[in-house]
């Protein structure tokens, strides 16, 4: 790789909170950021009020120009993008696959920060799926982008341990900082010409598809440990939920109770049965093992401990959570 030199004209492409630390690192370093590209403003919440993407809010606060194309192949956007004459595009959680018409514009290419140790967990939700799958390690990767979904050659990687109680949201906060630092390191070595990209091994690839709201429903036939990881991995989005009778329970916190399974018993086909209600938790049967529910939220209420919930809502033993 040839020496880049110091004066690199950049486009930044990103959308959620996760992308802000990387953009901040570029701003703080005095990089020449020509514009920021993010997804369009969208309605959110009960009132469906239009909300600006977090990266747009940050970019405007720093006086940066923001562009929000509805379609990446829109001729007007492509003319705008080409007219900026960028040397490099830095892409962090943008949320769309870049078409060849965009990828070919920056003469030094497009560098992506991805929140996994590629080729594992390619796709839109690598952090959530790493936690859901019970991984104990993950990390961040910088890579050159190509036309595939997170298939480009790897530049640098950094690893980190996933803590046993860590949620996807907590892990995302850590990885966003790591990603910003790794992007800074990547630009340093690319400028020196000291970095040789290495191809990914497609045989090792795994995938992390986008999670939707309906994907948060708890499957009680799974093992207790799997459900525990699922609750962590879907926090804060899409949120793990179940139904007690006709009431929607959003489950925030649980613990695996391995040692109590034989003592409490259980019948085949009874996964999801509330086996015992105690002062601070409800013990629920699963496909294998017992899960204790510790924190939950019901509609039109705040998040609360199970003990707080019991103060105003009796819970019956024997009921099967749907």
C-alpha cells in the first residue's frame, strides 16, 4: 500500500449512537471531513415524532454538512457524492450496503468499522448475536469495503472479553470506543504505507441478521442458559418479552438456577411454567434448567424488580408463560 500522505479528504457515513465516537475522533484529530452521510430522519416512539439520527445531531453540533439520501443510487446523491471528490470514505454502522457506484468514488477506498471479529458475525446486528449465541469474546474490525456484506479484506482487529452479565447495549458502548481507537490506528498505519490488507476466509463466516421487534419473544423450550443470553443480547433492542396470561412482560434481568432443577421437578412439555414464586424472583421451567426472573416491565409502567412487581400484582404458580 502506497503512502497516503497527511492531507486526506474524507466523507463520514454512519447513523446510530455507535458511530459517534469514531466521528468525534476524526473531528478531534482535525481531519478534513467534507460531509457526513446518514440515513433519513424517521418517526419513532408512541407519538411517531420525527427523530434525527444521533450521528446527524452530533455532526450538526460540530458545524458539519449532513446529507441524507433516500436511496444510495439516487442520481442527485451520486452527483453530490462525486462532486465532493473525497479521497476516503469512513463507514461506521451506516445501515445500508454501499452500491458499486458509491464504493468506486473515493480514490483511497472505503474503510469500515465493524463490531465483530470478522469473518464472524457479518451483518446488521453483530453485537446482539454475539451475546445471544453466548460468545465470551468479540471485538472490532477495520476493513476495506467491497460489494459484499462485510466481506472486504481486513485491516486491523482488536479483541475484548464479553462479561457474563453484560448486555448488548453495554457491550455496544464499549465497542464503539474501541472502534474509534482502532480506526485512528488504522489511518495512522495506512498513511505510513505499513499495512497489508488480508482476505477473509469465507469458510469461517457466520451471520448476524437484523433483529426486529417480533424477534424478542422468549422461546421457553430453549435451555435456561440460552434464554439468559437471549435476554442480555436483546437489551436494549428488540427487548426480550413473554406473556403472563394476557399481560406483556418485558424481561430485563434473569439468572440461571442450575442446582434447583431436580429439587423443583418439572414435566415434559411444561417449558415456561412458573414453578415457584419467591419474594424476589419467579422460577420458570425451560427446555433444560430453571430460570429466575428478576426484573421486568409491563405496559404503561417503569422497569422494576420482581419484588416491586409482586407488591401490586399477584403471580400464580403453575401458569405457563406464552
